[in-house]
């Protein structure tokens, strides 16, 4: 997990601090990033970040998950559910590892599994 200043520092593709702040806010508000509020601080699971920006595959799958997972009535719970999906082994025998573990070798399969969560609406 990284806090907000650390997340901004990971966005090296953006030069100006104001650009980093705006980009992080945009990605979070559009459900491309999981943001977890813990007390006064916001944390971001580190796996969402690549070498100079947000991993575009993870961002795409996050958007799918925020749309497809059942709504439990709270944005905070939804973010927890999305993170849990990434870390929990899937019931599909062909994908017995967690989606996060499978991401590097099978991004298309992980994306397809995310679409199946809500029936591919």
C-alpha cells in the first residue's frame, strides 16, 4: 500500500506536481484506481502502479470491477470488494490463483473473469 504522496511520486510520467495530483484524482474518481480511506489518509494498493504511471490493464479491470461487483451501498465497501477480488483465488479451476497472481501471464483471462463477475453487463 502507498499513501497519496507516495502514489503521486510513482506517477513519473507526469512532470508537474499539479499534473500528478489531478491525474490521481481523475483516476480515482473514474474507478480506475482502488483508493482506501483509513483514518485521515488515503492508501492505494501498490500493484496498481507500473514503472512510470498506473498500469493500464489494472486500471481497465478496476473500472470493470467497480461497475460489475454488487453494490453494498458504500463507495468504501466497493473499494474493499474490488481489492478483495484481486487478492482472492477464483473458483474457476483454470484460474485457481488470485487474479493478481495471474495478471502477468494471462491479462486477457483476468479481464474476462472480471467481466463474468456481473454477467458481463
